């Protein structure tokens, strides 16, 4: 568990008790913080181990921060009343990922985002690190919440997939390697328009220092513009195109299509920067299997193949999946 020890003795509210909220409560309690928690859709009997208190009854005058679930709006289209109240009192509204980073993990930090492809890229990096025998942990928006991960240590790698919701509430973010795959219209109601959505994604680049690495996709004008701006700041910037994919990607059914070639290229650039050689990267790519609901072959009936790609939740993702087949 990543425990934010600096929050010992502080009073912190946790709004939303899904996976990330429950992990936040556990990390805060381990740090010795006083935790008050609430979820609009859950009752005390649903989570007997967590003392739930209506947010209206929280000790707001004593609160240092409020941790908000990524599914709960804190700005657009309309903030949750608890978030609005926190904002009015100038109480920090933060993500569960922010708590994990306040634990100051020693591992190198790789952050992956993008409208599409971020889970595949994150999982592929984790799989290749495992193949190479490198200490690592992966989570965030994929799999385990960040707080529930163990620090892989100074020789290890922490790989976090982060959504735009998480990024805009994670002020301590300081990656060693940032991957921004692509940006297409999505979640615009939550961000108040396309410009704010782009700005949220761009945070993975804004937080890089001059000795860090940016890996950016080659698929749309939004990321190309951000790549130019990142280079201008003196950040080493690599453009991942399908032609840069490891050789093993071309024989991988789990990584079929040009979009997955770009994902594999981004993963390979990050792995090489982490000291993994190309032979080991190809070995990992060759043995990688699709995540559930992503180009996942589920059945055959005669000449008909049935593929589950239900994680394609926008038109661009669905079109790329179709074109790969």
C-alpha cells in the first residue's frame, strides 16, 4: 500500500466509495489521518468497515482535503454539492492518485493517458516488465487503485494509467516518462468543452522536468501540437508511429491494427528508456494477450468470428477496431 504519511493527524473527507474511494480510506487510515466518508449510492451496511457520515455533517472547519471519486464531477457540468462546498471553503479537492503520490514512492513513474489505447499500452508495458523480471506495479484507472499498490522500490517501475478526471485532481504528479497517445472528443460535458479536455490530458506533459521523456502518438493534430510545445520546452519528445512498433507486434492477434501498432511503439519507447532491450521487448509483445473486452475473440461459428471490443466507448475507438479486422 502507498501510504501518505505526511497526512498523519489531518482530517480528510472521502466522497465516493467505489474501488478508489475504499483504497483512499485505507491509505489515509494507515497514515493516521482522521477520515470522514460518504457515498450517495451506498449505505452503512454496504461497507461495514468504513464509518460513513453524511457530507453535510463533516467537520469542514478542520478539513485539510477532500478526496473525490473520478466518477463524481467537481467542476463541470455541475459540481457535486460536497465538491461545491469544498471549493467555496478553498479546501483542496484531490484524487486518490494524489494520495498515492504523496506517499513518495521511490520507483520510476510512467504515466499513460489518451482518449483511446491507454489500457492496452499500460498493460503491455507491465507485461513486458514482468517478462524481463523487473520489479513493477501497474494500476490507477486500470486494475488496482494507485493507493493499493506497493512501491516497487528505487530499481522498480510504477506504471499508472490515468484518466482526464484523475489528471486534473492530481497536483503532485511528476512523471519520469509520460505517454500521451491521442486526443479525440470524449467526456466534453465533464470538462466544459474540448479545450478543457485537451488541457486535462496535456497535464501529463506539463508536469515533466527537463530530464524526463515525453512519448506522444502520431495520430491527430491535438497531440502533434502538444508535441511541438513540449519539444520547445526542452523536453525530450519521441513520436510513436505504427512503423516504430516492435517486430513481434505484426504477428500478434492481440495487438492487431495500426492503432495497436502505435500503442506497441509507445510501450517499446518507454521500455527502452527503462533499460529493457529490444529482444526482451519482442518476447513480451509476442506473449501478450488482450485485455478483456478489447479485440477479444470470444467465439467462432463457421466462417464467422465474434470479437468483443465493448471497451470501445466512442466512435474513433470503434472505427479503429473495425479497421484492424
